[in-house]
């Protein structure tokens, strides 16, 4: 009996020792795999860093500079001065256009800018309710002759303009515009505020930034010096001078005033929906805020019973 008990104890001890050895072996293998995986990841990171550094060094060797340093090392004369920030009356979240300024700006555009620059995306109807009345816009449109047709005989004819017509171009085509401006093509001004970095600030600075070139700077024939224009030499000459326009409302027509008004008008031309968009945005914020508050109240009201409910277990009495 004693021998049988000893044999059973020996067999149990051998089984336990074998299981422990298996566990130690598995743990050792897992540790080895983890260590090997770490070494592979570390080697991959080192190799990737070496490849990146080598690529940068090779690019520097070929081109003499680095792509992310080109902007920082560029000559400011090639980019032009950065325009200062101006306190536009319509730049705030709750602010709208100065519509009197839009009207004056259109007068500056009509009397000064329209001889070279077009407004292809602006129709006479866009001025109604913004800067002019319906009758005023109709009268201005009727001053322009538009080609229409064909008539019953198949011929084109001229007719007075109407509110649906777009503002006329100063030139028939781009070739005529280049021929009249020494090879330079005056851009369309419909989206100019949105098309230039700096927007209204840049255009205002450009219109008021004409100065004599500094010493040592040679301006090419047919160009004009403007420190805000990329390259500092622009084909357009200075066009705004004090007293150039007689404003209908008696506002003094200084250079800065005319520049401010025409830039406001061009901003309106680029965003005719500006005021409506801000109004709709505020209405949307108010409505969504109200609905959010209502939904929070409904949620708390409907779930109050569920969240405040207490479940108590009362074991049955044994008596």
C-alpha cells in the first residue's frame, strides 16, 4: 500500500514539473519573439531615418537648397510687401456691407476702372436693393447698347440694356485688351477680392502703394513701382488722385477714400450674398441652439424616471 502511494506521488510530481517546464519554455519563446520584434522595429526606424536624411542631403547637393527653406529665404521684392490689416466695417461676424460705400465704389469703378477692367459676373440687377433703386439701375442699363437677335429676318440688332444684362466689357476680346495696354491684359475684377492673397487689404494697399522707386532700383519702361505688387513693378499706372471723382453725397474724394470705396464695391461684387449669408447664419445658430436646449430638456425629462429608479432586492423570508 505504501509503495502504491509513493508511486502515485512521484507520478504527480513529475506531471507538475513537466507542466512548469512547459510554461517556462513558452514564456522564454514569447520573450524571444518580443525581443526580436522590437529589434526589427528599431532597425526599420533607423533605416527609414537614414534614407530620409540621405534624400535631404542628396536634394541639397543637387539643387543647392531645401524645398521647405525656399519660401523663408525668398527675396521680399519678389513677393511684395504684406499688406497691413485694415478695419473693414463688414469684416465682423455681425457686420454687413456699408451700402453707401458700395454706391460710391461703383461710381469710382464706372468713372475710373471700367475703361480697362470688366465685371463679367455682375449684372445690373445685382445693384438693385444694394446700392441703387430699381429705376436707377434700369436707367443705367438703358444707357448701354447690347447686341441681340436674330430678328424675323435673321439679322442681329442693338437694343437698350435691361436689368438682366451683365455689365459690358471695355474690349471686345483679350487681344484687343492687350493691344490697348502695351501687351498687358487687365484682369476681370468680379472675383478679384477672393482671387488674391490678402483680399481687400491687398487691393487697398496696391491702389495706395504707388511711390517713387528707392535708390538703386531701376524700373523698366512701361512699368510702375509698387512695393505691394509681386516683383514691385506693375504695368498699371496710378489711377487714383485726390478729387478725381465728385461723389454724389458730397464725401471728400481723397485717394484713400476712393480706394476704400472701390474695394468695398469689389468685395460686394465677389460676394453679393454676403449680408444674406450672415443673416441666415445667425438664424441657423439661434434655431439650432433652441432645438439643442429643447432636446436636452426632453431627454432629462423622459429619462429622469429611469435614471433615478432604484432596484432593491428583498430576499424571501425563510419564516
